[in-house]
């Protein structure tokens, strides 16, 4: 197995802020997604990063794409 190719979050293309799940790092490895708006739980509904495991806003420093294993991708082309 190879190493995870972590990229700094500042290099995430805007088109990837579409709600897709990404592997994120904010001191721990977790599943993150961009949310255009949050529920008004804490008086702040602005856009930001959401940790899907911890169920809270986060400020990740790095991300990595989540891809299906190669054999699954090849198998779906048949």
C-alpha cells in the first residue's frame, strides 16, 4: 500500500468544495466535507469545513482525495 498524498488545504480547487467527502487532517485524520451553510446552532451559519466523524466545524490543514481501489474502477468499465 502506498502513502496518502496529503495536500495543503489552501490548494484545494474551488470545484471540489461541492459537498464531496475528503480525507482531512486537523490534528487527526478524519472525513470532512465543505458546507455552504451550517444550521444556526451556534449563531453562525457561514460556510466552512465540517468533520463528519466528530459532527462539528473544523479548520483542516491538509486533505487527500478518497478514491475507489483501482480494481473496482477497472471492473466498472467492463
